[in-house]
C-alpha cells in the first residue's frame, strides 16, 4: 500500500482490505472504489499519549482514517509533496507537514530538547515550530508537504549538514541536531533567518530541505 507520486503536488495511494491509511483532514482530492474516510479520534496509531503531546505543542493536526478497497488521490493547499520510505528508522517531522502515512508506522511525539538540549528549545521558540515534533517509526511510506519542492541531503559521519531552520522539513536515520549560531543568544531571540543561526545535523541519515523559507 505504498504511495505513488502523480506530480509534484499529488500522490496516489492504493487502499486494500484489512489495512489503513492516515491522512491529513481535507487532503483527499478524489478516489475510486469502496473507500471510507473516518475522523481519527486517537490521532493515529500512537494513541492517547501521542495526542496529548501534540495538543500541548499546538500541533494536533487532525487526521482521517482511510479504509476499504480502491485508489485515493491526496494533496493539500497546492503544496509540493515528497514521499519518504522508512526501513525501520524514525522520521522526525512537524505535524502540519504530514499529508498521509501507512498504518505500519508508529506515530509519536518527541520533545525538541531530547535531540537538541537547550538549543532545541531555542530553536522551537525562534522558528515558531513548536517544542514538540511528530515521529513516525517502522517500515512504511510517508508523504510530507513543503514549499517549492524538497531535496534530500545525506548526513554522513564527520560531515555534518547545516540547514536554515525555516527551510528544514524533516530528517530520519541516526541523526542528532543542535543549534549553531553566529550571534549571541540574546540577539538570537526573535530572529528567523539562517544567517542568524542554523541547524547542525550530524550522524548518519538524511535531512529533507524545502526550496523556500515560507512556513506552511
């Protein structure tokens, strides 16, 4: 039940009996077959605790459960769509960037400080991304949204990648992030440009970067 990219702003998903998809509410563009769409009160397979984390973070993006037999076409707001295939690792992505994902993936939330310490907190305050980030773990496919398209940058040992926080979309693999800045902490608050600070990602994995600094 993988996704197929139709064009830069639309994907096709095949729905089969006994399996489910989770999609952003309002993302269905068209469908064929016997397919049902139900509001997801538990907000994905992560359960109630996952919902609470996103509500505290202000990231409770409403989801729909998609079931049945047929084909569904997804897109949202004219945003570019990028498909990520996970093979057992964890994708870190903001909830409002999620378009759809398979039920084989476990959804959760992570406190930004868990990866970036105090710098993670500052990143959340300075970029407006919130203090929690959505995680999807396991084997399956995820469709994320971005402005102006997405390119994947490999992160390799001893070769960290620096990204403007407002251009950051997501990352997966054995990757850690921290805030790197060229100005003092006092000057940093309220600034959102990559010239003031960058996210430094190190380890082994991939970071997804959008071709625009515009927020969704």
